[in-house]
C-alpha cells in the first residue's frame, strides 16, 4: 500500500531553500572567519581556536534546551516554524557583527567582541533556527520518501550555496577593495540573502496537526501530553543508541567539512593559488549535488538507507585516500578526481540524514511513548555547530602549534607539514571512522521490529 503524500513539489523546494539561509552563515564562517581574523584583524590563531572551543560549551546545552522548547511550543505557526522564522534575524545581526570588529579596539576587547558575537550566533539564534528547520522534516509529513526528498533538496541548496560562497567570496572581497570594510560589506550582503530565503522557506510549508502525526496503532496506547524537564529530554536522547551514533556521525561530518574549509591555507601555501579553493569546492559540491539528486531513487532501490549509506561512505573513504596519495604526488587533477569520487560516495548520507533522524525519533516514540522530534533534531544543530566549531578551533590550534605567521608570504616547513595533515590526512581518517559507525546504524530494522511488537500486542 502506497504511503499517503503530504507535500507538493513546490513545498519541498521552498523548504529546501532554507539551507541557503543556513549556509550563508555556516559556509562564510567555516571557510573564512579564521583567515579574516588572523590575516585582516591580526588575531592569534591559537587564541581564536580556544575561544571557539569554549563557545561550544554553551552550544552543547543550548541545543537540547531549544529542542525541548520546540517540543513544548504551541502556536498558530506550529511548533518549529516560529523559532525558525524569528531566530534568523538574530543570526543575520550576529554574522555581520563578527565581521565588524572595530580596528581601534584593544586586542583584549577585540577577542571579547568576537567571542560574544560568535557565541550569541551559535549558542542562541543559529541553534533555534537550525533545530526548528531540521525538525520540520518530521512535522510536515509522515511519508518517509518525502522526508528523503526534502533532505536531498535541502542539501542540494546547502552544497550549492557553500560552493558559490567558497568560489566568489575571495574575489568579491578583493573587488570591494580588500580589508576589513570589504569583509563587512560581504557579510551584510550575505545576511540579507539569508533573511529573504529563510522567510521563503518558513512560508512554504505548514505543520501537521498533532493527531495527524500519530501512528494509528501507536495511538491506541495511552498518549497524553508529555511534561518533562530538560534532564528528562537529555535522558531520552542518551538512552537511544541510534541517536548517539547519528549525533556522533554528524559531528564528525561537520569536523570533516570544517577541516576542508580551512583549505584556503592549503591552497595559498601548498598549491600557491588561493583561487583553487573555489575549484576544489566545485569538485566537492557538484558531485555531491548529483548524488543527492539520485539519493531518493537509490534509497528505494536499496530498500532503505542502511546499506546505501554504508557502501557510500566506504567509497568516500577510498576517495579521500586517493586525495592523500595524489597530494603527495603533487597532482592537482588527480586530487580533484579523487575529491569528486569521495563526494559522490558521501552524498547519500547527506541526503537521507533528516529521514534517518526522523526514523530515530520514531524509535524513541515506539519504545518510550514520548514524541520528542524537536529534541531529537537537536543533533543536527549540535553536530553543525559543535563539529564545525571543533574543526575550526582545531585548525587554529594546529596552525599556532606549527608556527603559522598570519599574512606572511612564506611559512616555515613545520607549517607546510601541518597543512598536509589538516587537509589530507584528517578528512580521510574521519571518513573511515564514520564508515565504522554506519556499519552499526541499522535503525530502520529496529523500528520495524518495534512496530511488529506493537501489532502483535
């Protein structure tokens, strides 16, 4: 029997455009905030990395906090949409503030300015917006195929936006005259784009009524409105082993992306051409987008997400190993080819991640009787911010450890060695670890077993 359909094509595309908004923030920060702070503002890479790491301590609490608030929200717009809509205005202001550090401030005040703006953005406004955005996948449809399609479309927008920002930002800053003023104007331009696209996304879908979200058989059980504390919500998460695996994988995926986004240093000092960052971005994002186009079909062909994700990441690991070998050979064309192979292999998990989390949330519902979609989707925001923050912080620490000198035309050999570790080896090892985690992540089978138990009861 075919599942009921809830969405039109324009609902899915409109929803997916919300990742343009998310990635004008995420891509700009992950790819360029470090080099802006070290080479334009003159900050120390190690101190910046430490501030980012400390900021993430606030993020770890705020993700679950906002997820719990979304679960308890009841408004005319629904549970998630108001948080997504209003949260983004704060994102836009904080993004601009990060790139508006006054030059006449003392060094300590500049670090404080960055830390406050960065923490407000990530632990506050971006958290509220991103958790709500991800939770909508489970709140606007119960059709798993539509959830996969929504995930594929949103990540096509995400990777397309990331590719464009990595391709045009260096040239755009140069065209605007370079320096702090140019970075500020670019941030304002991106923030305006984000506000517009986020609004379009919010208005493109409607949330289902609570009774429409309940599984008919499961609804025969006693399902009263749950009142639980933040500690209870946290307990629900850590008792779900599949949530822990998904969350861990998502964090690693974002560390991977953040490490590659630090490729601006690799391109500048190893390959001697900063504009190659855009070329490598195309090699990553075009194959990723192509893979996302086929993800819904492949999920159906493989009769689920488990085998597809596992085989895909095995290919992704092999591709990154090829990048390592090509990097030491000094062959840019081979590096680009292997980068593309890795991206193709990694694309299915990107496309079906939201559907995977929805299935994980369903597992919690079937085993505990508590629907915690907002709390469950906190792992996407947690992963994006924690993983991206760790990746950026790690880059700052490693650069400082190697003796990097911001803006210097030539760097020490220790810096060059570290750049090879950061751009070649770390992404390959991360892919290998994710592949091992995915080998245990068969949550679809677990949900099917729980449903069979329910039918037999």
